C-alpha cells in the first residue's frame, strides 16, 4: 500500500548513526510489523502501553519541524498505516493515540521522524 510518491522524493538518504535509518536499512534489529514503499512500522523497544508501535518514514526526515507541503503523501501514509496497524493489533475499536513528540518540551529523543501508535489501555488527558 502506498499513498503515492516515491521513497526518494521526501527526506534525505540514510544518515550515519541514525538508529531508525539503521532499522530501515536492515542493519539494526527491529520487530517490524508493517512495511510500505514510504514507511516502516516496528514495535517500540521500551513500550509504554500494551500496543506501542513506531511508524517511521524510510527516508530520513529529522522531525515534525522539518515538514512542509512536499511531505503531504508521506503524512497521509503515516496516518493510514496507523489505522492499519491499529486494526491489526486489535485496538481500532477500543481506541488508540497517535503522537509526534517534537523538541525538548515535546520529549523527542530520536532525530528521525516517527509517529507513536499507543493503545491497549485508556490514555490520560492531558498527557504528562
Ligand atoms: P521520542 O521520544 O518521541 O523521540 O521516541 C523515541 C522512541 O524510540 C522511544 O519510545 C524509544 O523507546 C524508541 N526507540 C529508541 N530506539 C529504538 C530501537 N532501536 N528500536 C525500537 N524503538 C526504539
Ligand atoms: Zn534516520
């Protein structure tokens, strides 16, 4: 499945030392559960919910602050794969949360864009 576009038309090629570029390249291990031309989804190594999946562009996009109109197809793909993963993981009807952490206050730690999919338990609001 692809929302269109080419994996090379958004973001940059693999960045040395980037853990998610390493996973995309198959050089680092990951529990991959979904793949498309544009994105890859794998289980978070330190899950904070029964279902915690990261949906990641194959191309290196640093973070949500780097996004512009050229990333429209990629953003659609991230959300659509989020829906597919939620269905596959059995949380679509119970509900789930999609999160981009941005910058220091947002709690971002890995500088390769990733959409968190969290589910399998009630989520508090406001978040901590
Ligand atoms: P953030 O704080 O939004 O940057 O989220 C980064 C997430 O990546 C955290 O939830 C980490 O547990 C997760 N993470 C870091 N390295 C890996 C890895 N090698 N495989 C899977 N998840 C990872
Ligand atoms: Zn990267």
